[in-house]
């Protein structure tokens, strides 16, 4: 009987452990899979790259310098969960330059079923990362349409939470007393044709939908290549190497702050829209772009990557050479800022010996700095600079004093 009881207890513990596993899906593009090593392939063995089989079938979904499997920001996040003692099953569904609209509508190369990835199982959590300029107000020269971003974030949220099969036309995202008025509003807000706005679209049932799934928006960062002072760059299609020219780029913002503010406002509008229809809405926003801005404004990260002294100013470089993707430091900060809202754990608690930073070649000092930035941005408690060293010195002094008070050991 005792043996049977022990077996039953062991099975109960095993079942509890299995139930405690949190499944999380990262939906996005190269801002999530990292684009370049050491981030792109980081911890790929511990992350399920759901587009890797699709790449094998049809490699049109990736550049030659982006071989699967990918780990990326999701891989860094996975390592954080291991270090924090959390049981997370981490997967990513990503494609280069993909928008949320593209994920839901499957406007991908043949065989790339991105919507199918989202509906492939019931997820504990889903993180949605929009194409980098889509959340912005429409501007000629950009892939911007805040209306598409906000409405498709809402539709994916509905797909995950409700999963109802349905048909719709994009004109009906917009107000208007007549079909013609709604179509005109759609064209003005999205830059799409009348035919696109009036096309009947069908979304199948998501049999794995669950009202319990938590959804988060991954708010991306301001792009230096869209800010005044930027230069044009070119990317080698085989190696991915970036070459900077001396030709000024066409820009759309006067400062990083201006673009960050617009991204923040658009994400807040997306959350409000999704929460208004009773489907459950979003659990929150991971303010990665604001964390980038905090790092810059607090003087720990380089503001102007185009400046002559950008590589030698002693500050952290958050952006990659192309002025749009993140560097390994930027991806690390991204993962930290995603880690807090999804797990509820303070990124500062990861500590100076955090393993992902070591693996990526990020010094413990820089890791600690970025952990502080993420924690402060998220509203977690963080000791003031110098407090830890002062406290340690005080404890050491107290220990020495007690040692002197005790005198020689009597043993």
C-alpha cells in the first residue's frame, strides 16, 4: 500500500508539473527572430521554430543569410525562464517583413501557413509583433497603416480567443453610412485599392481557441534610419553585410522620441479596440520601444548611430548597422522587456551572471545596465545605482565587527 501511495504521489507531481508548463508563441518577423547572429540562432535547440519546415519546402520566406532554425529574441526569453526556474514551452512563428495582416491572411510564399501556426494548439500566451512601420499613420514611402495594425491585432486576438469561422470585408473596419463611404474611408486609411477594401475574406475556425490565452503586443522601437540625419545603406543579399553610403536617407521623423511616441499611441489604440468587443482583449503591452528610448535618454545607450564617434563613445549600441534591426544588445533588451509582463518576474532579478548575456558576448556590466532599464520601464523596484555595493560593504563591515566582538573561536 505504501508503494502504491508513493507511485500515486509521483504521478500526481508529474501531472502537476506538466500542467504548470506555460506555452508561449511569438508571432512576428525579423525583429523577433533576430535577423543576424549571435541572436538569430541563439538557443534554437530549446525553441520550436514553426516556420523551419516551411522554409525547407519553400525558402522564399527567408533571405540567404537567415538560415533556420531560429531562436532569436524568443531563444533569449527561453533562457531567462530557465534561469528563473519557470517551465516554458517557447515557439515562434516568424517570417521576414511579415505584418500581422500577413500572418492572419496567409499572404506568404506557398506552403507558409502562418495562420495555421497560431491555431496549431491552445496557447497559454501569445505575443504579437507588428511590422516595424505598420503602426504609424499612413505616409507615402512607408509601409504604414495604423488602421491595418490595429484591426488585424484585434482580429488575431479574436481568432485566438474565440476562433469563430467568418467572412468580412476590410471596408467594414471603417465608419460610413453606405458601402461607398466605408470603401472611401478604407482607401484613405490604408492606401489600398477599392478592390482590396471590398474583397470578401474568409477566416476558418480555430479549433484550439481559448478565452484563457493571454495576448501581449510587442511594441517595437524607433528606427534610426527613419530619423533625420540617417544615411542610406545597402545589404548584401548573400552575406547580409550592411554598407553605409554618404547619401542622406529619406526620413520621416525629427527625433527618436517622435517616432516612439507615435508607436506607443498606436499600440494603446490597438489594445483599446481589441478590448471593446467583449472578446477578452490584450493582457498588456511589452513597451520595448519605450525601453530603447529610456536607455537613450538616460545616457546609457548611443542616441545617434550615424555620428562619427558612435562606435567609440563607450555607450551601448542598441541598433544594427542598417538602422532598423536591433543589435545583440537591443535584442537582449527586447527579451528583458518581454520577460517582465509575460512572467511577472522582475528582469533585474536575473542578475549579473545571467547566462544568455554571457553566451551572446554581452558583459555583465552591460547586462546589468539593460536589466535595470527594462525593470524601470516596466515599473519594477530596482536599487538605486551604487546601493547594492554600499549595502554589500555595510554587510561586510558588520560581519567583521561581529567577528571582532566574538573574539577567537573557542573550538
